[in-house]
């Protein structure tokens, strides 16, 4: 018997002893408090082959985004509707509200609703991962290993997502979004969710190369009822669509040299949020 | 603190203040550009900023009335989208003579949204679209 196996057997004997000497409820508790990610088995990998193939690079159907924005707006409550109306007027006047000007992640649900950039979807045992283009921090992790949401999750840009398969559909439940994260209908019109936003998604194939995300968004601070909407994505098989590295903040700098000839990033000039010639007013 | 060290410290503080004043506003809606006007300017490429979320062709333009060349920014979409449209980071190079078709900024600043760039010496025209026109199927 080699040493790791001996150790494992010793641990099992110890665990069995501990379990036999403690009340059963106490014995189960340590495992629940500190769950592990078990190693993936051959059966886990084989199970993935039975799922619909979601893997690959997906680009949003922007024309459909625009059509949806016009035909199916969110049921804004009266107070928010005034803000939205003002933002549309500002956008039309060429003064777009800076929904995405910062280099924070666009967050959920903007990731699925309004972004123009592609994402890569990976399905692995216990996990579905979306890697967005434009910035490396556009990243969604959806746990499909059966875990529940944490009791008190830290709010984040993409929230805490758990998913399960219902036939050919991946059902995703997302909570714990930062209140500052926007519910936006385009890159210039949106409002912070202000907390308690809950998103349920049903992700499924419409045909071999088209993915649909049916979203149900509940945001009690903004909406008079749950908003149901759908976004579509086309799979790109051509390798020229492979996701490239993106670092949003890099866009605020150009390449240059310091006084010693070393390569450095040099800040570029911005005016009203856009790059302008250095001799502009 | 000797004078040299003090100067160095003040310099660092000034630099930090300058850096802090640089807004990180790389990503924005293209509604800032006036899409009802398509203008053309000729000049020499200063640099081609190949960065996410948006690339920028920086061009030095000789003013009509004479004087020092003015720096203009012509912003376009991301490296990923441009690559799929046939561009590379070397599609335009410093020193290239170019004619740029662009949608101007509304406030008169020296910048615009790039629609197309023609390399004067070869006649090659590179086009780029952004916003809802950027959809590539």
C-alpha cells in the first residue's frame, strides 16, 4: 500500500470513528459547512455529451437587440420612466448617458441584454462559464453542481448564479447583484438596479447555430412587474471570431516611450468621455 | 528634506494629480458622434491605437489656414471586430498619408467616429462600422 492510500484509509477510519462517537447531526455538519469541489469523473464528462452543445463563440444579434428595445421595453415604474425618458432625449441630442463609460464590467443583465461584444461559452462538469470579449472581467460563472445560493452572498457585478438542466434548456438563477449595476436597454439608457434584482434565464438552442436566452428580470425598485425578454446569439465557427484579450482600461492609453526610451502607456486626452486630439479645447 | 528630494516629491504629487485627473472613459455609446454628417479630412497617421474597447487612428491634419498640424482622433470599434473585418494592427501605420471619412463630434473637438480610411499612396480603402451596424453574421 503506498503512502497516499494508507493516509486515505487512515482518514476514513478516523472519520468512521468520529461519526460513531458523535450524534449524527453533528457528524454531517462539518461537511455542509465546508463543501468541496469533487474531482470530475469519467461519468461526469460523459454526461456532458448528452447535453445540447452550447460551447463556442457567440455574437449577439444586435439588430434583434434594437428591435426588442423598441417592441418590448421594461415595465418601468412611473418614477424610473421619467429618468428613462430623459435619457432617450439626451441620447437623441448627442449627449448619451454614460451607462458603460467606466471600465467596470457591464454586469448582469447587461452582459446578455445590451453588449455588442461576443462571449465564449464553456460547459465543464459542475460549471458553465461565459468569457466575454472587450474586457477580461466580463466573466460569468454558473454553478451546475447542485449547490444552493449562499445564505449571504457578497454582491458582485455578475451576481451569484446557479443553474440546472431541464431537458435541453439550461435554467439559471442569479441573485446578489451590486445595487449600482445597471438595468439598461442600450449603452446610453439604463438605471442602477438599486438592489434586490433577481434574474431567471432559460438558455436554449433555437437551431444548430442560434442560442436564445429567455430572461425574467424582477427588480422591484425599478419595475412594476417582472420583465420578460429574449436575446439571441449566433455561433461563430470561424477561428477569426476566437475571443481576443481585452483590457478596457488600456483604451485610455496609447503606446509611447519614456525619457529613457522604455515602452510605456501614455494617457490620451478625453473630452466629454471620448478621445480627442491633444490640441482640442 | 533636501531641495532635490522635495522637488522629486512635488513632481510625484503633481504626476499623481495628473494621473488622477485622467478619466477612464474608454468605453461609451457612439451616440456622441453626429451620424447625420459624414466629413472627410486628409493627414498623416501619427499612431494607430489598437486597444479594447475601441481602436483609435490618430492623425495629424494640416489646418487650411496654415499653422501647426492639429491632432485628430478617429475612433472605431474593437480589435476583435476589426480583425473579423479584415483589419490588422498594421493596417494603418505612422506616417501613412490618409483620407478619413468620419462622423464628427458635435462640440467641435478634434475627433470623430471613423467610417472609412483610404491610404492615399495605394488607394486601399478600409471600412469600419460601429454600434448597431457592427453586427457580423
